[in-house]
C-alpha cells in the first residue's frame, strides 16, 4: 500500500488528512503531529467479541460483582473494593516513584501475574521482586517484548493451553510495562507515538474484555504531570491511577482519577523502604505533629475520596521591603493561598500586602479539599501576629469572598476522625446538619462559626 501521511491530535487522538491549527474535537491549539502510515490501522472493534443478541440487564442484578483482593487493603480500596475481572487500569507517575514496584508486589497473594516488560530485563525484574516480595515468586511470569500481537499470542497459549501456568483457584493478571514501549505491527510508526499508544491500548482493552482478564498498564507522564500520549487512552480504560511521591521523601500516594467501579479521588498511602512499599494503615499520624505548638500551625481534617485525613497546615508571614511580596505554597494550590490572603486583607483589614507568605502541608500531602481554607486563614493569622493556637484544636470549613465560613461535605466523617485522635476543641461552619454528631461527642467542645472575623476573635481570645 502506498505510504499515507495523516495528522493526529496529541491530546485526544483525532486524526485528519490535512494539518489543523486547532483540534476540532478537543479545541486545543498546535497539537497536530504528523504520522506516516503504511497499513490500515486496526481498530479495537476488530478484536472485540460481539454478542449474538441483546441481553436482559436486570436478569443479572442478583449476580454480585466478583472482585479479588491484593495484599494491600489501601490498593483494594482505591480500586473500589478489589480487582474486577476484565477491567483495564492505567497507572502513571514520575520515573522511579515505584509504579513497577507496586505492581510487582501484587504477586504476593493468590494471583498469577503475567508481566510484559519492554523496558527492563527479566533479571532486573527478578532482583526487584526478590527484594520486595515476602512470599513465593512462583506465580510471577515475565515476558520481554514490545511487540503487541506476539505478546497477545503467547499470553493466550499460557492461559488456555494444556500446560497452563494458572493453578486452580488463582486469579490471572496482566501487567504491561510500559505502554510507551509497546508497538503494533498494524501501525507503521515508532513506539511511543500517538497512534501506537492509542491502538495498543485499544487492543489491550478489547482483549481484556473478551477474556475477562484484568490488565494494569504502566504509563509515563509529561513534565506537566499528565499521562503521556493521547487523552483518548484515559477514556478507553476503566480506571486511571496516579502514583505520587517526592524524591526526597519516602511517602507515596496512590490516587484514583477515574474509576468505573468505585469512587474517584480515593487515595492510598504507602512508605517506600528497603523491602519495597509498605502500607500505612493510619495516614493521619504521618500528616501532623501532635506535639507542635508554634505560631502558624493549624490542624485540619480533609477528605480524599471517602477517607478523612488529619493534616497540619503550616503558614509563615514575613515582612518584606519589596513592592511585590512572595506567595509560595506546597501541597495546596497557590491560588487558594492568594484567595485567603485577599480575604484577610479585605475583611479583617490585615496589612498582608507587605508580607511574604509561605504555606506548607506537613508530610508531603497534596490537597484540593475546600475544607482546608478555614485552617489556612487561621494559620496565616496566627503567624502574622505570632500567636499560638490552643492545643488539641482543629478547624475545617470553606471561606467565601465575603468572609463567611461555609459548610463542606461529610462533616460527620471529619468530626469522627478528629475525635478518634483526641481533639477536644473543633471550630466548624454553623449548620443544622451538625446537631446530631455534636450530641454524639459530648466530651468535645464544638464552636460553630459564621464569619471568619468572629472565629479568629474567639480562637485568639479577642486579641487582634
């Protein structure tokens, strides 16, 4: 066939014979990449098994969704309660954060893992597995290749042949490390390209659904923290996970961005050690210092998915002689810091415009919960006047531009977590919905607040 040149959007995967400045599908500019094709691109429908007829959906309502568990309870929770047969999960993260280590350690239970590696040799994977897996490695099988069709053929032989490697009672699982190294013979393009990534992912999804085989696909990320390749692959898969961690910390956070079988934004917390990843069963203890009693420190409780975490917000206000003060934030969006500074300046007449502001979440956690705005304002105020907050005191609530403290979701879960850890004074938004949980914890002092100015006056004994 004669060589054909097409242009493919680097974000969504839209293709056209002509170059385009703005993608007509996702509306992004300058995303067209030139791709040369020699063969017809095979679509996922070519491998997908078609049903013979329509099936009554409600006839299946009594059949429970079958899942199987891994060794990590947090990993199971992030997935929505375990691994669903036929599901396809995409996991991304910075190089060296531990994506491959996490997936290798799954083989420690009654799971037969088929590991396709296009990056590491079998010897390298063995060294990591011996270091991280406490149990037997008899159910971990490695196949070094980057050819998709050959790998699928070999996998079918291992799963369905007379000499199958899957023992009775064991659950098969496929790990592809990584999708950027895989290539399909149906596409005349380099591995890692937009079309190759798209078509390899589509073929893996079709194979997983047909054979009810759960698949985990490892993906690289860009410098902007997004999964490399067309955005389309995130729509093809069932679950999208991000594995975060700083190079100078041993803490790792697994977060679900998309999940067809459970809640999104659920997180699991792990610690990287000499023997691989260890699950942190009580993450709240890692994110705050119970003995700290310095100015600028405020304790809060945030919600990630369905899980509450107690965190310590640290703020530092320092006077500056420069016309443009600095605003630096770690763990919280800097726009949220700017917003709280503006509210304090306008509603409390705080001369914050002459001060540099630094904000940090202890432990390296990243938080987008709006309930952290109230403690941010309290921490800034505390540092500005160098006033300490009474011990065993916590705060949560969203702050509006009018200075009003507004309610946040799942207040009962937040209060329960704070009470469990021994906090005896909780400042929270005023709401009738809190009446029941307030009565439940009679030994805890609850201060319901309407406006930020009134709350700060109460917290610091009327001094301003």
